[in-house]
C-alpha cells in the first residue's frame, strides 16, 4: 500500500510542475505576442 501512495504523490507533484511550466510558457508566449504586435504595427 505504501508504494501505491508514493505513486499517487509522485503523479500529483508532476501535475504541479506541469501547471507551473504551462503558466510560464503561456506568459512568455503572451509577451512575445505583445512585442510581435508592436513590431508589425511599426511596419504599417
């Protein structure tokens, strides 16, 4: 039973890390989109 609990905890910890990574990547993508918008606007 202890092995089963460790496995559940390991997957839960991985989920937290994935959520953090997803938030960071979405933040970087939004910053890139913002700079891209102003860069395209400078051409028009």
